[in-house]
C-alpha cells in the first residue's frame, strides 16, 4: 500500500551563517509542526557538537563529518515517519546535496542575512572574536560559505520577523504535500473560508 | 419501454429527474404561467398541478435543502443556518456537508445499488461519496475539488463550469450581474446536459441557484413594473422556463419528473439587526474597540443572535463565557426576550416586525436539538433578520432587495395527485423514496405526499 505523503517523514534543513536565524526559525517551525500533529525532532548544530559530534573541530574535514552525521540521523528519523529539523551552518553545498540525496524527502531552507548585519547583531559575540583573529576557521570570516543554488525556501532575517519566515517554511511544506493545509472549524483552509465568507457576505448572510 | 421492463425479470424500479429552482416563489410561477409568460411550464402543468409548499424555519436555502435531502427537520440533520457556532470554546463556523448528521436521499438511493447524478444542491460540499456523481453546491471553493468522484472536477474545469455567480456584482454592477448569471446558468446547463446523456443515472437532480441570486438583488425591481430591470428579470426566468421544458422533455418516457423550490421571495422592507437590538437592551455586551461579531462578546452577555433570527442564551455550563443559570433564570430570560421581540416595531410606520418566537423544542425534534438556537424569531414578510454587530440602528434599508418567505415554495410532481393540503419540503424525501419504490432505512420526519 502506498503511504500518503502527509503521513511520510521528511527533513527540513536550515543552512546559513552563524546568527542568521536558523535556530530561532527552526524552533518556531518545529513548534508549528507539533501543533499540527507531527512528531518532530530538532538537530541543532550547536547542540549536536556537544554530543553526537563532540570532539570534532572546524576543519573542512571535521565540518563535513559533522554535517554527514546530522544528515544520517535526519535520514533515520525521516524514514520512520518523523519530521527531522536540522539547523546547522552546513557551509558546503556538496555535503548538503549528499544529505538531500540520502534523505530524499528534503526541504532546504536558506537563512540569509548580510554579513554587516550579522557583525552588528553578533548575539554570541563570535564575529567580534573572529574578526579580531581570536577564533580561527569562522564561516563567513576566514572560512567559506557556499549559499544554496535552489533552496526550497529562502528567508531574509534582516528584513522579516522570524514568525513570517516560519510561516513561509510551513506554507512550502504544505505546498509540497507533506502537511495537510490547516483547516478552519468549518473544515476549509483559510483561503477557502475567506472565499466562502466573501460569497456569503455578498449575499447578506454574514 | 426498455427502461421499465425486462422480459422475464422483475420490473425495473422507477427513475426520477428533479429540477430545483432555488428561491422561486409558487405565486410568481403561477402568475406568469397564467399570463402566458412561461410556455414550457404551462405545458408541463398539463400533467399536474403546481402546488404551494411550506419551507422550513428558518427558511434559508441551506436549512431548506438539508431538510429536503435528508427528510429530517433541522434537529435531525444538524444544519440550522449558513453560520453556526460551537459554544465552548466559542467558534463561529460555516456548516457544510461534513457537519450534516443525516443520510441524504442520494446516499439512500446509492445504498440500494442505484446510480445518482446530483448537480449543485446547496450543502453538498465537501462532496460525500455516492454511487454515481455529485457536484457540490455554492459552498464549494474550487471547481477541481467540488465533485465526487474527484476526477469530475477536471472535466468541469474543461467545460468552464462555474460554482456560483458573483453576488458582489449584484450590488455594484447590475448589467455585469445579469451577464454573469446568464453565463453561470449556461455553463451549469452545459455540464448537466453532458452528464444527463452520459451517466447511467437512476436519480438525476439539477439545482439552479441563479434564481435565488437574481431574486436577492432584483426582486424589488421585478415588483416594480416601471423598473428598467423588470423585463430583463422576466427574460431571465424565460430561460429558466426553457430549461424546465428541456429537462421535462428529456425525462419523458424514461423517468418521473419533479420541479421544486425551497422558499418564496418578497421585497425587503427593512433589514433588522437583532444583535444591535440585544446590545441596546443590555442583553449583549461586546468587547474591544471594533467588535466584528458575537465572537467578541463579553462575559456580561445574556443572549446573542446568529442569522436569521436565531437567539442563543449565554448559558452557564454550555457557553464559554456563560452567564445565565439554566433553569428558572434561563426560562424567564427566554420569555422576556420573546415578549420584547414580539413588540418590536418599525420606527417608520409602527408595523410589527416579529410574527412569532419559537422555543427550539416547539419547532424541532431530534438528536441535534441541543445544538439549535434557544429561540427562533420569525419575522413578518419584508423584515430581513440580520446578525451583524455595531450597526448604526436596529432597522436599516440596504442594497439587498429580496428576502425569503416561508409559505410560498413550489412543487410539481408529474402525473401524481398530492393528497395533502398542508405540506412542506420536509415531505419530499419520503415522497421521492416512494416514487422510486425505496424503503427509507431510518424513520424520516416527513410523510409521502403521493
């Protein structure tokens, strides 16, 4: 029996520079998915480096191992009907694409933000240290970041609030068929209900 | 007569064609048949009488057609209006077929192994499965999703089928509205003809919604023969007359034939805003600077209204912000509101506005009675009961010029004598089942008319 796409697991993969909003938006997305009845696991880069990838550094080799590990766990979760939300800088396109290929049901979300804003924000104080040379191999400063060419979603965290970015991600997940559109108490989607409301209003019933 | 008999086998059960003409008054049809304006209906009526029929309370299409298709009163089918509410947590919603709590005629006919083709009847969206096809009515949102089986949607799209005319045009641009009504009706007819020819139906129903739409926006113009739109209005109905003739002829020698409407129409004298009335009298308390609906009511609220004329007590233990204690307090409040409503008058000429106020248990019975409004106010013809909040006054003359009436629906059943004098749309399902030689598997509220 073929499984309905809405019952399948999948991976939402957030990529982008440090401080670009991956963690914030991925948490919001995870919360919304849980509210909609999905089983969700979040694999956040900072968290993973404290356990699954403990001991790995920031050389290209170590970074690739880290991203492959997260990708592999996402793959295991996704194929068992869980929604895996990965949020890691994942600077190299080739490794992200490897994960996409491995997982299949893969939605890439690019958290975009100009460097000057990131430096200005610098919530963790890391850019300051990196620019001062106190941290080496810092992505965007002295280590490369390869932006995705065709991500499913791009959000600009300097231009929109995280709630709007999360809404975009959920809308894309719906559009791709992994999530039933949200229904109103009438059983319509929001857009559909607006249509019917407008019709009933025109007829004087609302 | 291959449709009726097969040699050596049992008689094949009867087939039936039903044409629904939404909101077309009996009095209107009879008057123009008598005047010779509707030649097709005139010849059809040689095979029987056009009967005046009662609707249901409240007499709006969603409730009336749900009553028609289930043979149950509203407390038996659970559709009480175009809008309804869940009391706790308080939510307003638009009831559709997924909320309907009773089996439909076409589902009963399907269960007998016979095939149906049902087009555009209100409250059939989302389409529930049948043995045959069903195209949802005007609560549908997308042609591709309006039909069962779903593949029919793509065909409808190819045929440029339209779900409903654009009622906004009725307010803003009468010329464009006429055009839109005509095109919508044409497209519906086109789909109906194709399906009539192609589908192996035993029960075929085509619902014409455009009659209700034209009446809502132009009935007053029709009642004024000097209006620029009087003749256009009649011309539109001549088209409807033609389609009645066409399907009558199509049904000849192969199926029984019924025409019905669900309610009558009259001109609107005034729109009456019952929530404004309730607020003025201190029964309804709204919160916030710009309350949009009764969803914004506060805990001081004693009662609120949903369209048309349905009044709910803000009952403790039932409603989210319930403030009225069940028992004596609730009963006293109901009596008080009913009495005040009955004395409500039109400020312009002193006419009474409300003819009767029913308690729900006086009007309905069935498993969903508890979901009905506590009181149902029935207006005199011409007073259109609304439920919008924060209106500048209680009565208002707006741009909707037609409203529904209870006792002027129409019914024609070919070659059948209707024995009853006083009957309603509730009696149609048992009548149709009898004509189709089917035993209803549940006890219906109506009774067969033939």
